[in-house]
């Protein structure tokens, strides 16, 4: 059954649970809203912040939500999707994002990155927000580079706001002795929680409503099962709910009942 036809089977304008969700359409559960508030605090204070959470918990989505509301004439977001580019890479990314050609020698490159960051704030009156996603992949040498950058103004103020986003192991990595100096500079840490069952139910309703259907689509016991298999994690819940919808449509049901949820779970947990 094609995506368009199973969506229309339920009276939906398109398939729900897609990845390309606009910031204004995001589901604002409490932990998400708290993460967004912390990110705004980091930006406002030019501080360093850490957001952790399990795979698919909604970390990147929270960053997108928070940065989408910033005035682009006053802020410059440098987003590093994956830091697995070795040393030099951090400075090269910053220099390029600020419109310059990276210098070759490492020592010069670092000074260049620092100068550009300072100029952005002092001359262009724009605040740089350096977001490093998948930050649990940062190598020790890269964390050291980050520490050196935050040191630029002899500790009086940081020339940028920094956000490290990653899996829960990130906190442990930062706590290791050698990074104590960086760890102490972290002004806020937040762990994005999984959804509870009430939030999972509201999440499902929210996405279905975005596709134009206000009446219930998932039976309560089906919701409970999908929530359990997803551990309350949005990405996993998207997948489970989609599989359940396809199962229901292929059986010509107009509601996802527990039998459909069971099928979806079996499909997703199959080895
Ligand atoms: N607040 C939300 N509103 C709507 N959908 C959400 C929300 N949070 C998460 N999602 C959905 O869950 C998916 C996964 O979220 P996201 O990519 O932010 O997870 P993550 O924590 O960054 O995962 P990873 O550790 O794999 O990078 C998103 O693509 C989106 O479909
Ligand atoms: Mg992510």
C-alpha cells in the first residue's frame, strides 16, 4: 500500500510522523520546553551548556526549535552536525562559517578563529552560537580546542555561546579529570527525558491533528503498547506508530487497535 493511499484511508492529508516538521509544529512537551529554555539561557548569557538525551529523544529538534526563534540579524548559529572531522576541523568550521579562508598553521588558525569570533560580537554586534551536535563523539583533543576558545578573553567573558549536544555518555566524558576546566565552565546541563505515557498519547494526537484529523486514530491499549516499545522516545514512537497505521490500513480498519500495534511491535523488534 502506498504512503499516500494509507494516509488517505484514515482521512489524513499526508503521512504523519515525517522528519521534516516545521519548528512551529513541534510538540512542546515539558522536557522539550525546558531544553529550549536552557538553550535560550545559554544564548542570552553567552554561556556554555550541555544537552544530553538518549538516541531519538528529540535533542536536535530542541536545538532547531530554540535557534529558529533567534533574530538572524543579531545571531549567527554555527551548527556542527557531526564533529568526527579530527582536530583543526573545529576551527576550520568556525572560520569558514564566519566567511574567512582558514589559515594553514594550527596556531594561526586558532588565533584566526578567536579574532573572528571577537569581531562578530564587537564589530558586527552579532552573537555566535556554536552548536556541536553528537558531541559525545568529540575527541579529547577537540574538547581541549574548545576549552582554549572559551578562554580567549582571559575569562572575563566568552566570545560566543556554546552548546554541546549528545548522548548521556557526554557528561561522563566531560567529567574526566583533564576536562575539569571545561566542565567547570558549563553553566547549564539538561537531560532531555523520554515521554511518559500521557505525553506519548498527546504526541500521537498532535501529529495526527497536523495531518487534518481530529478524531481518535489510536485505541488506548494500542497507545500503551506503542509507548512501551518506543520507551517514550519520539523517533522510535514515529516508527512504531507508522508501522501500526500501515497494519491497520492493510486490514481496512479505521482505528489502530491493539492487534495492529502488536503487529507493528513484532515487525520492529524482529531480528
Ligand atoms: N518535540 C517534538 N515534536 C515533534 N516531533 C519530535 C519532537 N521531538 C522529537 N521529534 C521527532 O523525533 C525525531 C528524533 O528527534 P531528534 O532527531 O531531535 O532526536 P535526537 O535526540 O537528536 O537523536 P540522535 O541521538 O539520534 O541524534 C525527529 O525527527 C522528530 O520526528
Ligand atoms: Mg540528534
